[in-house]
C-alpha cells in the first residue's frame, strides 16, 4: 500500500513559493516613500540629491569605495541618496537599474540617473544634472574620480543606454540649467550652483575615447619573445623590438603603423617588419603588412612582398609608472616567406606567438 503524502507540508511549500513569487523584484519609486511628494517637495529632493553628489567632485575613484577618501559610480549615487534623500539606495549598478524606473529621454530631468554599457553590460551610472551633463565617478581616462561629463562626448554617447528615475517628475515646470551652471525652474531664480560656472552652456563635444582626450598620438614601444610549440624544440624561437604610432584624435578605433626588428630562429631570419593596424579601446588589434629580410639562413626570398605578416593581438589595461603606461602584450601572427628557389613554396614554421610588454605615452 502506497504511503500518502501528508497535505500540510505540501500546503506550506506552495504557500512559501507563492509568497516569493508575490514579492516584487524591485521597488518602484512611484509606489515608494517618494510617491507622496508634491512637485515642490520633489524639486527640493532633486536639488539636494544633485548637490550632495556634486560635493564629491575631485574625490578619487576607488572600486567599492563610498566616502570622500575614494568612491565608485554606484557608491556616489548611494552616498547622495543617504545624505540628501535619507534613504539607502541599492549599492550596485545592476541593482540600481532594477530599482529605478526607466524613462524616455524626452522625460529626463536633472536628478534622474543615466546608465551606460562600458563592458558589454550595464556597468556605469551617473546623475544627470541638466544641459546634457552628468556627475559620476570615472574609473578610466585622463580624468578619473568624481567629475562632470557630457552625454554628447563620443564615448559616453556611444555607451549610453537609458535614463531612469528615482524621484517624482517636476512637471509641468522641469528643472533647467542656466548658462552659469545653476539649476532653477523656468521663470524662477537659480537654486543650486554646480561649481561649473566656468563652463559654457553648450559643452564642447569630444569625439574620442576619454582616455585620449586632448591627445593626437599614442606611441608604443614594445619588446616581445617569440614562441611556439613544435615537437621537441624549446618554445622560445626569437625576439622582437618594435615601435607603433597610433592616431587617437577624433576616432574611437585607432589606426597605427609599426616597424622594428625581428630575430626568428625557426625561419632563420633577421628582418624589419612594416605593418598597419587597427586597435580598439579594449586593446584588441588586427594587423597586416610586410617585412624587409636582411638575413635568411633557409634561402628564403629577400624580396619585399605583401602580405608578409598578418595577425591579431591584445594589449592589457595599462599601469601608469611615471610618464609611461606599461601593459602586457600578446599576439598570434603568421609569417609568409617564399623560398628563394621556388616562390610558390613557403618556408615552414610560419605560425608563432609573441608575448611581452608595451610602454606607451601620449602626445
């Protein structure tokens, strides 16, 4: 005889599942402690929220930080919420995204949040302060820490995804920003000074990655070891020393040209490579070019032919040491060298890897 399942445990299981499903996954600000605010109160809250965030200008960026000793982007929003709104906002960018109410750009007002995808997902947040500007804590670029940026700048325009609201709208008279950088309602005197009175009411558009703001070239000097895995041989097959000049002004992907010297024991050559490249801000690069061969122990052709080298590389995020930025470099490349006696035949061992360090500086 089968044993009957007691009904009480089943009931309680379904009861707790129902409670979990009924619990809202995010708190809508329109039904939260802010929903009762009238427009005047909402305006004061927005004003205080922005002012609290702006008070952190100049604070350095520290991941996970939440004080004037160091703060990250979501930490800035949380601190401004605690100090100005007396609420504990979610601590991470993703939880702030879930908490806030998404709104169209046409309804965005000073005091709303702006979200960005800088890493392949929503990963950065700032507080919109009007006139296309937002205050945030930047982790990369020529200026880091709590700064004011503009949504018209190419990098932020490209990575911007949406705006969201945690405070009720101030309609029909939204907050606007005057030319001296202060906030006010239309027809009313200024309310807050953002500390940006020296900026023009129309911010200059930057058409480049923020790390290269105001720069034209990036120069890389690189040293690498060449290696592969071919049977019983030692993996190291040679070395390179090269220099690259990248154009970084007004573009987001950086064209470059490289030359240097290479010694490759597998192909028994000493050569000078010349190639062009296109590099992304994340450090990924594709390159294609030729090489001038000074010596070939395997009777390889010394003709200058194209393509003679093709490959892809990745350069890590740089660490700053004095005036230099030092980064790890790794590439996969294929070298094409026809035999001198038969131009249809290629020397063996054309595939190789290069690992080393890159030293960069901007001009």
